[in-house]
C-alpha cells in the first residue's frame, strides 16, 4: 500500500514537472509490460530528443543513440526509481521509431 502511494505521488510529480510542448510518448507504442511510471521517466529524460525527432531534425539511429546514452547514464546514477535499462530502452526504441515514421508519413510529398 505504501509503495503504491509513493509510486502514485512520484508519477504525479513527474507528470506535473513536464513541459507542455514536449512530444509525448504514444502510449500504444510502449511495450505491453511497460508501466505508466516507466513511460513518464523516459519522457522526462529524453523529452527534448523526442521533440527533435517529431520536428524531423533527428533520424531514428541518431536519436536512439542519444536517448539510449542518456538513459544508460540515468540508470547508472540511480535516477530511474529502480527501473532497469532494458525496459526503458525498449520504450525509447518504440517511441523514436513511431515519431520518426509519423514525421516521414506526414512529409512524404515534401520533395
């Protein structure tokens, strides 16, 4: 009970501290075993990278590399509330791929 209350407070605090203009991770792209807390943690760590992908300034490989490096450092520093690199990296991969594909679909005739 106490752990779930602490988790709810953490998710609420993290959600309130995000910027209104950051590209959100589409929830339908997250792995089935990912929790809302894990998605919010990834959004907070790599929100600016997601914005760049959504704007078309970063490709998949470059964005995924930057994001994975940043999350790896956060895991090592203990800034991910005990969540491991593997699940966070899966969330990153799916989110970056989805945002990049959405950008390309929307701009396929811009040549």
